[in-house]
C-alpha cells in the first residue's frame, strides 16, 4: 500500500478535522501519500481530490466542521456512481480509503468494497452516537455539552417566569443525546424514540411538581420521538392539561463549535487506528473504542447490530 484517500461523509460532527489530521499524519509516518476527497462521495465521483501534507492539517484539531467538506450523494446510491468513483480512485493509484461518517456512509463504503474491491475502513463520526461497535462516536461528547449549556441557560429563564419549557435536541432515531442531556440538566422528563411516551403521565408529573412549588420545568425531546416534534408535543400537553409551554429547538447548533477534549482525543485515536487497519489488511472494517480499547469490527456489523441505551441511564432519568 502506497497511497490512501480520506473523506468525510454525511452530517458533519465536531472532531472530524481532528480525525483527518490523525489519519494524514499517521499515513505519512508510515510512508504513504494521502489524498483528500472533497465533499464526501461526491468528490470521488467528480474526481475532486487534493494532495495532503502534514502542514495541510496543521491548526485544525480545534476546528468544528470538516476542511474536506461533506455532502449527501444520491449519485453514489446508484451503481453507475460507485463505478465512476472506483475508476477515479484507481486512476489516482489509491490503494485504500478511510471513510469518516455514519452508518449511511459505511453502507456506501461497503458497496464500494463489495462491487469494486476497494479496501475501506470506516471511522464512526456522528453526533447521534448511534453506531454499534464504539462506546462513543466522534462529535457526540461535544454535541451533548453544547446542548447541556443551552438547557442550563433556558432553565434560568424558566425559573424566572415559572414556565414549562420543551427543548428539542437532535436524535432522529436514537435518544442518546436527549437522555444524557436530560440527566445532566435535571430535566423533569425525557422523551426518546426507544421508549413509549405517555404524555398524560408527563402532564401528571409536571402538575405534581408545580403543586409542590417547582418554579421551572424542563422537558427534553429527541426529534424522533413517537409523540411528535416539540411543537406538536406542546400542543398535546396543552390539550391534556391546560399547561402552557415555550418551545426551543436547538437544531444544528449541536453540530457546530470547537470539539471537546474527549472528541479530539477519540478522533485522534481512531484516525490513527484507521490507517493501521488499512496497512494490516483488516478491511472492510470499522474502528471504534470499547472500554478504552481501540477495536476493529466487520464494517457491516456497524449497521446490522443496534446500539442500545444504557439501562441505568433510563432508570436515572425516570427516578431522579
């Protein structure tokens, strides 16, 4: 193996730049040359590559977003798009590909390997933390802390006005962010896709707290909760109980900002490990961290297995 390429794909997450940096520098340290593909799989199809040196990744470890940019690629979902991408990689003499992204990105990488024998290694980077095979994914810690800070500030306003606030965080199919933020901020209830939502029980809990003199009440809602989005839930709560609420949707603010130390270190470990996996011929695989140990899993395991929430956190959320 003499040359590898690296790309970031899907939704951006804080720490992607730190992972690019580690991937490039480890590859250079192993005597490889490195190309960066612009805008994810779109860059592979359009042959948009840039040579990457050690200086090209200087002073990026603290930056959010991704210097390689990212994009969804409907064209890569088609066999013709993947064939063109593979041809461009071969024409560029690329011997292996590091894909930094989520499960959709990994499925694309798996197709590229299965159809065109391109060696691929996936690095889990998504704020949702919903990739099986790694305790945490790159960007999750930053997103949780960003949301935590916002909810703490909203709590001050809620207490000053004796109001119920419903705060929606990201998590279309997973409640990891909502659950940790809810526990960390002392929210009165956390509504997530993994558990059944009983809005009448939520109303009863809030009204009981109000009768006991509670001056602020916070509900944390994952965007994919079965009861609907935060505005729909607010309307249903009013219909059930007459409780008025204010809604805040944190949205994409959770994806931005400088990554935390935890995300920078995790990204550095996994970027390094991805190069090692390519050099060892372990592809197609995903690298992750479990119990503070870097591990490798077959790439398809990352989406065929479902990552479960910590049962203790569910218990804490219900009882604290």
